[in-house]
């Protein structure tokens, strides 16, 4: 296999050191709505930007994270019709934190349902972290509607990726945060942290669930940026958000995404999207979704454009990552 080139250069270093001014100005939706996607779940969605613009869909992280106002700002509102939605159990979608009928493949179908509901023919698909997982799963299932992919912080739900973050890996870099993460779990159960958390996040006792949810969420928020953002850590203490985020994330990870290990990177999967223009933005020091996965994707999909950001971690709010994401969406404005 040929070793692919990447965009790690002095020019990229310059890009990585710019400021957050690269985001487009804050905007409000011109349409909000709900879409019933099963006998249980109803999704909240919003549309902003240009009503007759070029469609793009934003797939949020987590799973369970939900969308935020800032997520609208990666796209030129004078060009794009920007679609965002809260995935099952997340954000304003109902029922909150529900695990029933909530799998990767349910969400893939939801993306397609929203596209059809809004009368969109083809669109650019944008996703970071878990959103990159969902974007790949969706594109490999429904390649025809996908005009381009913009992916950040690549995560493919392989066992090795999950174990690195939740069992033995990131723990060596953030030992003080790790001690807080393992504190709710008795020492005898720490050999499988995801399973131990699963028990507590699904406990009948509300206090047990919330203690576990806050600790799970705080671990991720404490490690998501090269320099941790205090606002993210505060967010982990918000019970409603932490409960949905932690329960849904853990549910997906314990069940290994309802896919084969490495399925999204298999040749037969990648061959379905090889023709789709793809930009990958990856923080060099991402310890939530380490760079090895972005590199594995690039090796399987050498047609993709991969940027390693040399002074960034996982968060899309880090300056170099933000700048390159906006550049990627600008690149696809003429598709």
C-alpha cells in the first residue's frame, strides 16, 4: 500500500495559529420543526442560511451530544441551506435520553428521512467525532445523495479506539481526570469501565445514574481540547445534558455500534464512497479520537484530503481545526 501524503507543512502550521474569526457570523434558523421517525422517537431539526441554497447537513457528536448555535457557523449562509438536527434521545428530540430503537443504523435511516422530508436531492455531509462515524456510515449506505464529506476527529468505533479512551491510553496523559472518572466504580469492576458504567447509567436509582453521567461526561470534556475549556467541564455538571450524553454514548459503545469491528474501514465499504470528495481535519494531539484512525482512513481512502492540525486536540472549537473546517465547506460551495 502506498503511504499517502498529508498537508502537514509550515503553511498548515500558520493556518493552525489563526484566530476564531474564521467562523461565519451567528445566525438563526428560518425554519424549525419536528419529524416523527418511529413509534417512539421524534426528531427536532432546524434549517438556516439560504432557503434555496446548496444543502449541507451537520451531524453532531456524542452520540447524545445534540446541536448548538455555534454549529451553524461553519457554513457560508449566503450559499448554503444548512440543516441541523438532534439525533435520537439528544437535545430537543424526544423522548430524552431514550435508548430504545436507538442504534447506528436507526440514525443512518433518520438522516435519509430528513433529506427526503425537506425535499433535498443531494447534499454535503459534515460530521465530527461521532458525527464522522455517522457520516461515514450514512455515505457508505446511501452514497448517491452525498456530494462531499467534511470529517473531523475521525472515529470508527473500533474496539481499539474505545479501549484507548475508556480503559488504557488517555488515562496516562490525564491521570488526575482519570482518577475522577474511575472514582464511582469499585476497584473490582474497573477491568471493564464501559460495562461498569453501563450498569450505573441504567440503574433504577436516579442519583446513581446522575453521578455516573456527570463523571462520564466530565472525563470527555476534560480531555477534548489541547488546553481544556472550563465551559465544557461546567457543561458536564448539567444533569439533563450529561444524562443524555453519557447514557446514549455508553449504550452505543457497549454495543460496539451494531457493526463489525472496523466495518467502516473495510475495502468493500470504502469503495462505495471512493468517488465522493472528502476532506479530513484531525488534531494531532487528539486523545479522544487519536490520529491513528484518521491515518487509517486516509490509507484506505487515499483520494481524501487529510490535514493534521499540529497544535490541536479533539475539539472543533480549537482555532486551527475551526479554520480548516470552514475552508473545507468553502471549497465545496461550488459543487
